[in-house]
DNA sequence: ACCTGAACACCGTTCAAGT
DNA sequence: ACCTGAACACCGTTCAAGT
């Protein structure tokens, strides 16, 4: 009989990683402290040692993880804004399971810091009302990703009756290349609008 | 001892109304079949008679309720689109407790029908790629309301430590008049962009 | 047809106890 | 310091039973 493997130590990072995997794979409603414990080969109660506020802390951490992005200032403020928006979209699309949290919870911790940094960068680059600009950019990204993920049918139960109700005709191929183009086109329009304010 | 009141009959409408009241007042996580039963003066199990798929059906119904809006065609397609967007924003803002569902669940039933109707109206008014236009308008409204509700601090637990972290400076007065102006301004820009495509 | 009561499997969280 | 086991209050849902 082989000896029991020495258990990998539990960390905040490993917990969050496993939680994202469950949420993305089975949906947020099935992300459970006990299931999370199973995935980590640990009793559920062990998680409380690393996330003292329990499931609320976990939800906050997940929202933060998917929302705390970073981008460097680029040539023009438009390029800077574009970099932020692309990074945000990528991070949100990577984890559709926790999108509801990102859309709903006000930024905290590193996520709030990221928003403040973005405002600073745009203000420094001469954008007149930088907070309003960042609000508009955030709204654009959140809305675009929400619609993308809705249309992808991610939220539908996997055991559906064959085909989902086509509530919107797919962009063209339904692929993400078309979605990328849509996103960039809308972003250009928004940046033009912000410049002409 | 006064006689027991004849109980008001349970209906789908009353159930949804009570569920919205709980979700808006205490948050979606506290919306529970048993609590919902209490609010309706009924055992939780009675709800299943009106919503056979149980809590999933309830969630679907809530998303539909807050998402199935209607608007009549107006003078120009821009005015038509504006009417749809204003109606959608109003409906979503009225029930912040179920906003996560509206942002996340693909439209079904009357909500999907509303989207199709909106596409038809714009197509009939001569908008070239009406489905793409409606996608963009939907994204705009969803994102705008998401940011508004985040900024309102609605999701914060009521028993906070005095003041929430100011992750974004308030628009100016923090009031909804400023938010209304922001919304209309962004909408104008988007409509201009859609026209110039 | 509509609602109840009891039951079942599961959930979040606490706390004393182990190592 | 880190994890476990047992316990508690609560949850969604089924089903037979009442009216």
C-alpha cells in the first residue's frame, strides 16, 4: 500500500483558483464551500482559516480577481484607455461563471485601486472629466461582455432540449472574431465621443 | 377571538411581486423559498404549485419581469431606440436586487420577444444592421445601469463601518439627475455612432 | 385544484478538539 | 498554525396526505 501523499498546503490563491474552476464549469449556484473543500482535498471548514469571512469573503475575492486589471500609459490617452478596456474584457470573458459578481459588486481593494489608477492616467493625459470618462468606459466594457456572454448561451443549463431559443440572430459566424470587431468598433465610437465632449 | 381572514389566493403575480420585494430589500442571496412563503403567509411548498420548476423558474420569471419592456415606434428610429433604452433603464433600476439575473441570463419568453420586436422596429425604420444595433443598445443600457447601481452602493451590506470606500468620485451631486444626464449624453453619442456606420 | 407536514439530502458556519 | 468532526440552523425539493 503506497504511503499517503503529503498534502499540498492550502493557500488563498489555490482556493480562488479552484473556486473559479467550479464557477466557470458548473455555475455560481453550485459553488459551495463543501464542494470547494472536496476539490481541494480538504474539509470545507479548513477554508475558513484562509478566508475568515467565509463565503462572502470568497465572493469578494472572486470579483476582485476578475476585475483588478492593469495597463500601462501608452502614446495617447485613447491608446491608454483602449489598453485598459481590452484587458478588462479579456479578464471578464475568461471567467463567465463569476461575471454576475463583477457586474454587481462595487470594486474593492485592488479592483478599486485599479479604477483610481485608470482615472489618474487619463487625468494626467489631459482628459477633462477623467472620472466621468472612466465611468463611461467601465459601463461600455461591462455591457459589452454581459451581452457577449448572454449570447454565448453560457448560462443555459447543459442538459437543454437540443437547441436554445435564438433570442438574437448570431453576429454572423457567431464566432469571437466578429465579437472582437464589434467591441473595437464600439470602443472607437465611444473614444471619439469622449474626445468631442 | 376574531375569525381567521379568508386567505388571498396565491398567484404567479403575487409570488413574483413578493420575491422582488425581498430581493430588493435584502439581496438575492436572502431570497429563499421559505422566506418567500412566509411573506405570502403560506408554506414554501405551496409555491411549487404555481412555479413547477421551483426556484429556477422563479429566477427566470424575475429576470423576465425586469427585462420584458415595451416601446412604440416613434418619429425617427433614433427616437424609437431612445424610448426602448429609457424604458429598459427604468425597469432595471427599479429592482436592483435582481439586476444580476438580468445582466446574466439570456432573454427568454416575453423578454426575448421584446428584443425581437425592437429589432423589427429598427429594421422597418431602415437601420441597416438592426440586430447589431440592438446588441449595441442593449450593451449600453446594461453597462450603464450596472455602473449606476454599483456606484449607488446598493450591494454593500447595510451594517457597514460608517462609510464605504469611495472607489469612484460621485458624478457631482451623486444624485440621479446627473446620472440621467450622463445616460442621455452617452445614448446620443451611441445613436450618432450607429447612424454614421 | 390547491395547500400542508413530514422527510431527505444538502448548505454555511461555530466551536472544541486534534496534530 | 492549520486542519478535522460533530453539531446547529437553515435550505430546496419530493411526496403522500388533507381539504
